[in-house]
C-alpha cells in the first residue's frame, strides 16, 4: 500500500480538528498580498496564518508535490510539461485553499491548462481518500480494536459544476489522460471503463448550427464558436466512480466519487426528490402529525443527503453559468454539507470524521471557481460559500490597459453617470430623464441594450401600456424564436422604428450582426467587456436612409451616436471597457458626462 507522508496537504487539511473558536472568529482574518507573473496579484485571507501560500511556486517539478505515483508516471509518460501558470495554480489548490480565478479565457489555452491541473488535483484527492480507507480496512482486519475516522456520511466527495455537456467531455478526457497510459498496453488491459460507449453517445461532440455562413445570421465574434462548440445541452448530471483499476460512468449518486452536473440538472433532481418526499409525508400525515413536522424541519438535509460529504467543489465558467440561471447554482450550494437525517446502508458511523459529526464539513470544503470576468455578484457568491478554514485566495482581475475605446474612435461615445444604482430607482430615472431625450424623430432606429432580463421586461411593459402607445419598438431576447428574430430584424431595417430592445443574453447566445442601427443606448454596461465593441460596431453596418427626409433636406441621415449609462457601482464593468486607468478619472470627476471622440 502506498504511503502518504506527514507533510501531505491532504493529511494536514482533513485530519486536523480545528478549534471552535477559529470557526466563530470570522471577522479577524489575516490578509496577505501575493504576486506571480503568471497569476498576477493575489490576496490571501485566513483566520490562521500557519501556512500561507507561496507565490510564485518555489518548485518547477511535478514530482515535488504529494501526488499519487500512478498519476505521476502517467504525466511523465505522456511527456506533458506544466506551464508556470499551471504550477502556480496547482500549488494553491494542492494545499486545499479556496481559489477564485476571474481571468479564464475562452479563446486561448488558459482554460484548458487550468482544467487539467484541477482534474489532476481532484483525482489525486479521490484516489488518496480511497487508498487511505483500504489501508485502514486491512489494519482493522488484523486488529479490530483500532479506531480510524476517515469517511463521511456518503461516498460522493467531489462536485463539478459546468455549463454544457461538452465541458463534461473535456473533463473526462483529462481524467482518462491521467488514469490511462497509452504506451502501456498491459495497464490498459487492467483498467475497466464501463458505459464508455453510452458516454460517447450522450456527451459526444455535435456540430454547432453553422449559421455564420448565412448572410442573415453573420456573427460578431469567433469566440462564439469556442464557447458553443460540441454538445451544448445544459441539462445533465453524471455520476462517476474512480478506482485504481476502473472508471465507471453513470453511477448512482450514492455510488459515485464524482458528480459532474449542470445547475439545472442537479436542481431538477433535488426538486424531484423533494416532491417524492412531500408526497410521502402527506400520505403519512394522518398517522403521525408530529413526525411530519420533524421531517419538514429537516427537509433540506434529507433531499440532498448525497451532498452531505462533498469535500471539493469545482465551478468552471461561472460567467456562462450566469447567462443560464444563477438561482439554480445558489440553490445547490445552499444545500451542501447538511447532516443527513437518515443513514444509508453503507454508512459506518464508527468511521465518520469528528468534524463531519459536528456539522463542520463546510469549513473543510474546498471551493474552486473560474470565470472569464468578475462582478459583485460573483464575488458575493465566492465569499458567501468560501468557508474553508485553510484560507481563501482571491486572484485579482486583469483589465485591458486602454480598454476598447481607442479601437472605436471613429464614433463619438458618450458615457453618462447617473446618480442611482438600485434597479427600481435606475428604471425610474431612465424613463424620467433619459428616455424622453431619445423619444424624438432625431433618434430613429435606436438600439437599447439591457444586461438584465428583468429590466428588459419592465421597460417593454412600460412602452406597451395604453398611456404610452406612442412608443414604436421591437424586441429581441433570449426566448425569441428564429422566426421572430428574422421578422424583427427585417422590420427594424426596412421601416421607421424608434426603438429596438435587446437583452444581453440574446447577444450572448446568438452574436448576430444587427443592421439598420443608427443610435445605441446602453441602459447599463455589458457584463462582458468585449460585448461593448461588438455592439458599437453595429453602427458600421448599412442602414436604410429615410427617402422622404433625404429629398426634403438634400442630406444623408444624422450622424450615429453611442450613449452608455453607468453608476459608481459599475466600476468593474467600466474597467473592462475603458481600462483601469480611465475608470478612476470617470468615477472621481465632478462632471457627469464624458465624451470620447476621435477629434
């Protein structure tokens, strides 16, 4: 049996019983600023400074980490050489710190590099857990009086949350590369892979809808092809068990080591279990009303009991998950690490760790979050569910130096600061001070871009009320059918339409080039910084000139304009669009309007 050294972070993290004072002492965290050329600036915070991280990584060899020998041999055989980014990132997660990395990109190799080392860490964690349990089982057979605490309430140890089935396929590829050695045929014969054919059928790559060859559906960015490549179904859950000699797919939740899910896929399972439990409670309510009240109190822990012993969470592409529905993700995270009210047949209470019995599992849980940008909501999610006693590593976002304004200097771009940020107050300010200015014949064919679907619905309902029938508008949102999209774009291009309301999620899922736009009004700034230049470039596309207006004035149409509204709370969005240097000037300036021009 393979030995685990005393300096192994796996041992020091999970076999240390922390003091209750350390749990309650949340306010007094020690903060340390770190830096590496690959990761950038990093802020580490912890209630204990016993083992702060070291950046950059002091070693450049993978065998210096406490990794299973079988995994090391596979990496060496494959000839893979880790980059400085991978070494620095792996040094953080290998020591079981919570990590938030907001600089993941979809158009180069950064995302794949980080995915590989994260998969290495997670497989290493599961194999070590299993190896330690088997070692203790052998010792208990020889001496039953020994006392070992090396398990949780249920088997699943790792929860991976990703947006698409294609993401699952790439993760499994990493698993196979780490577990299988293609040059060693004897080892391949020993490793069993069950339901591999079914996995390929259900998670295999599919060709994306190649509409970018159609002139009606030209897209704005090649990034779309990278995000939406392969199978982009967002409703799935996959249980995987891993041993030294097998990799089994489609296991039940109680027999899995890994649970790879989409937020909506896992939530539907939890709600299905909740409905079954509720139906059972209602049928038994006549027999025992008091018991029914007790089960209602423990409802959350019972429907999510298979999530009670999750020790590592890996959330990849949080930005894409936010374009789906973050409510599902919050719901899942809120139901983690609850003490089950009923034990399963495989639960051995004599082997359960003390901190699990104390209900402290969330303080040992590691959280790894990757996103391509940061936002107050993402930071709130990380800080709320990052309860790891070892500490949190918050990688600082990387903003473009000069933003996207210089490349768009052909157009006059007005940034207007508004005094409110609350959604309701922002809407009231918009309809009272901003919208009347654009509701004139000088602003025909105006695109209003809204990052929030709720703001879109509120503005659409306001425009279609009987009191405001004069508004002439069309809409494009993520729920629009292809037929509705074609009709709206055709009408907007050929006719005199005052406003076109478009949601950010519509642009994210389609990236269509909208012709006929003469003016752009950003109700709020885009979440993705590069969405701003993509939208502004719509002004370069052809549009129909009003013939009556041309014959009367003997002139062409009015110059195009672009207006973006922002509040002080939009500093992060401004930094992605304008660059970090210009944000400070805009936020601290006494002026509320700033015009960027090529003159």
